[in-house]
C-alpha cells in the first residue's frame, strides 16, 4: 500500500500564481524519489503539499487530494503530520529555532512528545549520523553554511519520519558531504522525496526520477541539460597578467585561523574556480581577494575595480525595483542596469519588486547587480546555489564570453560547473596544498 | 547560575530601578548592571551599551527642554513656537537625570539578559507560558540577527563598490532589514510548524534542578524589590 498518494492536485498561491496543475503520484514506503525541474516549476510547492503546509500555512486555492500515511492533509494540521513527515527546507538559516546545536536537534523531538529520557540520546545519534557530533555544544550562529545544513538534516532525521522531504538539501554541501547526506536519507528507511538542481548528486541514489516543470510532472526522458555530467576539472597553468595576487595571507575571525599562509593569483582573461570542503576558508579567501577583508598577515595586491557576489541573494534586495537594484553599482544608470538584466535572463522583470522574485530569479538578480559594474576582478561566491542546469549553462557561457575583459574567481562546491566554466581549479583541501598555501 | 533565576533577578533589578525614588539608588543599580554587562564579549556588548547609555543620555538632555518644572532657573533661552520659552531649572535637570538613569538601568537589565543568558535553557526551564517565553527568546535573538543582516547588506553593497556611510546611509537599510525580518519570521514559523510546534502532548529535555545559588538569586531578587518599595 502506498505511503503517500497525490491525486489530481491543483494549487494556486494567493495572488494567482498557479504552482501545481493536475499532479498525481504515489510514493511507496522506503523508496527514494528525485524531483528535478527548473526553478519556479513547482518542486518546492509539491513538497509543501506533501507536508500539509500547502494549503494550511500558505492559503491559496487547493483542489484534488494528498494523503500521507492514511491522513488527508486537508483535514490534518501540518504539526500533526510532523513525525510522519519531516521536511528539510532550502535555506538552513531560516529554520533554526534555538541558539545551540543540541537544543535545535532536540526541538522537534520535544514537540512530538518523545520520552524525555530518550531526547538527548536520539539528538546525539542523529548528529553523529551526519558527522556533526563535534558541533553539539556549538552556537548555531558560529556554524558555516555547510555545517548548518548538516545540523538541519540531523534535526529531521532525529524524528525518524516515514516520509522525508528534502528541498535542495545539498546546496551548501561539498560533494562528499552531499553524497553522505543523500546516503543517510536513504539509509533512514523512510520514503524520501528529494528536490535537487544538481542531478549528478542524486540520480545514483534514487529509485525514481520525476521531472516537474510548469506545475506538472512531465513523463519521458530527462531533457539533455538535466542528464548527469562528469566533472573533468581543468588544470591549466596560470595565465594573463595578474589582476589579483594573494601572497602568504592569513586570516582568523577568532583564535582559530581560517586561512593560513595561502597564496593565489588570478590573471586577466582567466576564470579560476576555488573548490574545497565546507569550512576550509574558501569564502574568506574570496573576501580577501576582493578587498572586503584585510589580511592579518601577508599581502594582497589588486588592479582596478573588484566586485564580490555574496552567497546570499537576500542581500541584493535593497531597492523596490529590480532595475534600480542593479543600477546601484553604476550610480543609478538604469539603461545599463536593464541591459545587464537582459544578459542574465531577467528581461521583463525591470519593474518587479526584488522580493517578489523566486529564489532562482533572485540569484540572477544578484549576479546582475555585480556584473553591471564591469569589474576588473569579479569574485562569485557559490553563484549556482539554487540555479537549475540550463541556467547554469547560460551562466557559464556568459562568464566565458566576458572572461577576456577581466579576472574571474568562482568559489563553488559544484564541480560540474567548475569544470564547465573554469580554466584552472584551485582547492583549499589540505591534500592539495600545492595549489593554495 | 541557571537562566531562569538569573532572568528573574535582572527583572527584579529593573523593577527596583522603576520603584526607587532616589537618584543615588537608581545610579547604583545602573552601575551594577553596567558591570554585569561588561562581562559580555566586547564585540557583542558594544551595540547594547551604546543603546542603553545613549537613550539615557538623550532623556537627560531633552527633559529640561520639554518640561516646565521648578523655579531655580540656571539658564534662560529664547521662546520657541510650540515649546514656549526655553529655560533650564535645577529641578528639571534633577528629573532628567533621574529618568535618564531609570531608562539606562532598565535597558542595561535587558542588555544583560540578551547578552549573558542562555535563552535555550531559559525556554526549556520554564514550566508555564512556554510559548510566550519562546516568542520572547526568538525576539531577543532578533537583535543579533538584525545586526548580522545589516552587516551582510553593508558587505554586499561594498562588494558592488557602494560605500554606506553616515546615519542617513545606514537609515536607508532599515526598510530592507525590516522586510527581510518579516520574510525570515514567516519562514521560521513554517519550519516550526513542520516540526510539530504547537501540537499537544510535547515533552522537554530533562534539565538539572535549581542549585543553592539559583535559590539565593531568587531570594535576592525578591528582597531587592521589597527594599526598593520600602526604603529606596
């Protein structure tokens, strides 16, 4: 008997955004289903429908039915479905309730009425399972994005749900961490529905793939852009006159050094991908390169204007129109801003409020906000987070086309993207210290 | 010390500052709370101390100009529409100092609560009104979150070559910060509901009972309020 049944589900958000159109599917106990599809295609809404959050939390027009574990989600409140269903949301920062890791993992267990004597044990087991046992006593605010994503995964695994819903669970994890997370979800014995933008991270581990676009589940073969690709990392020699050079730089936020005696050079015309495990100092190195941080030791030299794209697209939502947001970096030149919006595929979005954009669209808006300045050094920190493969291809093509005019440093966990866009890959991983440090 | 008695002690000190009617008593309480706040890490305490001391100073400076009390005039100024004649009396200065110290003491009590208490343990140790305490703990966490968000916005602007300077430049970030907080609050509420928050029959992680120090803090808080009512 199916664990979950979705029958002719149609859903429209308040404000007439039609998100799902006639979706039907069945989920068997223990099976792992990958949801692939373009940004804004309905994957996250389908996950929310399975958790009962659509329509209870979001409102909107709902027709059809969703049953999970024999419970009709229209009649059962999402908090009552918790435990049967557990959801890991896209942005780990926005789902943290407590300030310390072990309390955060215990929160869901407390809500479900777990016997008090078992709460700490189960929380500790879940943290150990995701390789985060050492973080148990740490304040959440001190964790890196990848560490926080592991903690959030532990929080849902601790509930031992029958249906596990994962919304881009690996977006901030390095490849090894991503593989571990997917494997853990599979090993939990729950039915797993995982939404992903990086097919190569889930396809090997899943039993079934559903392609969701325009609010519908599409049958047939996956579109070519969504087929998994091999990451053949380039290994070219440094080329072009150096626009940015870091020599023997060190930096620490507290007592522990994050970057220690690292050296890196990026020349005009080349694209360098900076890869490495979570917490290895990639973002700090990128900020040192772009001048947002000053090294505590060593020297950074830079030529011309540097621009830095943050990991968090929520930091590019200051103005009330998309074109005005982009124009900030060019002294309010709207014509220039609109041309750049077109370059990143946001033509027609000029007068939209940045907060009304989907997560993928916000990523592209943020990219436009830095590209518009035509910097000599462009530093992009995880520019493909939440971006679907066709858009990634477009981004790679855009960066390649503009590469001769500048030096480009791309911090990424996405090795396929790194292979596609970069001339040279530098790793912050300890075993490849010959490249950095 | 456990967070619940510590929070009650801080609340008692704030209450005493409001109940006392001698400047020296309120000043002593504010000084004690200031010393407590100085135990917090330098980077975190700065904003709270500037807020607490700045608001107290503002009350002290503004009170003589918006009140007309006393007859021992120290300075006589021009007549301003709406406010009338600007003059400063000894009594107005005294009241300004008193109210400024009161506000500073209450703000420092909140600062000590926000900076030094383990809010997780506070929520978990409360046996009643847990929802209200959780809401309060989440609201307290909003201050450092807002601080982090503001720093993030400034950094993203600097990353685009746009420098944010002066009070006016920073004031422009208030709107985006507020909108971001509302969005974050909605996402958090959704995530909490998905994790079973609000469902009946919840349990709590076992916590150690109160120590002698905790009981002493509670007694001290009660005694401080009584002394404040009777003698300060």
